[in-house]
């Protein structure tokens, strides 16, 4: 077991929830990177491209878009949108373009 945690000092991080041996593999994951293009809307959580504008905007910042309520919830809880949303809301109406992330 691993658990995702968030705190002010460390930010978002993983915590081992059971004893482990030195050198034991705890997590294996392919590298992740994304790049956004102007005019191409995608879910801010899974990066799924929008089809006919079905993405729903965050009701507070109006900038983040999601393909489902579950992805919106996950982005808020573990994806860092809670802090990003606060920053975007504070910048209104001078919000940076979608290609700028926090």
C-alpha cells in the first residue's frame, strides 16, 4: 500500500502504508507529460479531447474543464485543482491562457 497525501509543506506526495523492505519496488509507472494546444479543449484530469463541447467547466474558476463529475471530484481531491482554482479565481478577469498551468 501507498496512499496519496497533500499538505502545505510537502504538497502532493505518496506515503507507504505498510512495512517495506529496502530496495522493494513500491510503484512502477510510465512517465507522464502533456502539452496543450490553443483551441483544443481537453478534460483537465484525464486529457480526453472534447467531442462537440461536452466538457463541463468548474463552477468557481470557470477555467478547468472535465468530461465527468468523477474526474472533477478527483481533480479537486488529488489532482491539485483546489489550489489552482483559488489562484485562477483570484486572477479574474486577467486569467492566463489554457496553455499556462500552475
